[in-house]
C-alpha cells in the first residue's frame, strides 16, 4: 500500500534552491561591478528637473549586469508565482513542477519583451524621441530594481513554507504601490512636465501598465488550469 504523497514545497526543490543560490551570486556580482552606477542612476531618478542637461547620458551599467538583472527579475517573478500557488495549496497535485516552472518563467520573460516593444511603439508615437528614450531607460531600470525589491519575499517563500498569506500579500501590495509611485513621479518629470495633468498620468499608467498586468495574471491563471489538466 502506498503512503500519502508528501505535498510539494518550493523550499525542498533542489533545482529552485540551486537557481536561487546562483541568483544570489549573480546579484552580488552585479553589485560589485555596477553598484556605483546603479546608485548614481537611482539618485538621478529623483532630481531629474534639477539637471542641466535633461537627456544627458546616465551612468552606464554593463551589458552583463543588465542581462543578469533581467534574469533575476524573471526568476524571482516565477518563484513568487509558485509561492502564491503554494499558498493556495494548488501545487500539491502537480506530479512534476518543472514544466509549470519553465512555462511561468517563459511567460515572465515574454511579458518583459512585449512590454519593451509596446513602450517603444506607443511612446514614440505620443512623445518626442528624447522623451521616449528617457522614459524607456528609466522604466526598464525601474523593472531591474524590482529584482532587488522582490528578493526578501523570494527568500521568505523558499525558507518559510508556512509563510502567512497576510505577509505575502502585504509585501506584494507595498512593493506594487512603491513601484507605481516611482513610475508616477517619472511620468510627471519626463513626459507630462509641461502639462502636469495628473489625470493624464493616471490614464496613461492604467492603459500601459495596470491593464497588461491584469492580462498577464489571467494568462498565468489559465495556463495553470491547462497544466493541471495536461500534467
């Protein structure tokens, strides 16, 4: 007679643990190599109007550093998706978690790619070339910073299987609010600095940020249901 199967836990998954450890090493490498540039760019995000040359070149982050930050964002987003499903008890029926993990990672990567194409297309139509370039650089730098902001939650998801839903959801909400505030400030400084129309900024972010996030969540939910049926 077979015993009751042990429920799946992210913290006991050797592959995810290995990826997490590798991500810590990658993040440490980025901070050691490009930490000064990251801090410099972060400071310039908050006193944009005080700069003598509004569209001057920013402190450069190496290509390797940029790529690692994007990979960290994709990995951490995928782990958080798994963490959310684990909180709901929806991972217990999966015989193999690796196919869903790879699928969710692909969705996260595709989301970043599509957002880049959408921002490039829409902003070049609505705004000047300089504004579109400045906003693009600022936006994707903000996305890269999310990899550092999500690290504490990812660590908790892996190391604390019984993490409270209140803590999990509360941290996501706080990070989401900070993220939107940063985007709002940058919109005000870069794109709408002459009009200062707060309603325009709100509608712009709803159309180009909140709506895609809602669509992505629906894609994740429907993908999970499909994976349950197939696997």
